[in-house]
């Protein structure tokens, strides 16, 4: 295992997920249901599935696309969504 990639990925995901809508959804679901174990288990399973799909797609697309193209496309989409949110279109 490449520990440098592991810790870079862990740090990136950990920092990116701090204070996002997923945490707020988990907070409200746990407060409403009073069942933190169930909410935690479902959240871990859902995030694991989304991550599995994302990693699979990244592996497949990585064979056909240059990493720079993926980075620029992702950044462009992020900016477009931000502008649309700012304008109240999303």
C-alpha cells in the first residue's frame, strides 16, 4: 500500500467533508430518530457505496482521459454550479 497516497486521500476527504451538508443531515437525522447507531451505520454504508462507484468510474475514466482534463472539467463544473447557486438558479 502506498501510504503517501493513503494519507493524502484521507486528509483531503476528511477536510472536504467537515461541516458539509452530509454532516448536517446526519446531525438532524440522529437528533430526530434518537438512534445514532442506525444513522451511523446507514451513513457509513451509503458513503462507502458512493465512494466505491466514484473510485470505479475514476479507474475506468483514468484509462481514457488525461488527469488534467478531468481536473479542469471538475473545476469548471464546480464554478458553474457556484455561479448558478449565487444567481438563485439552483
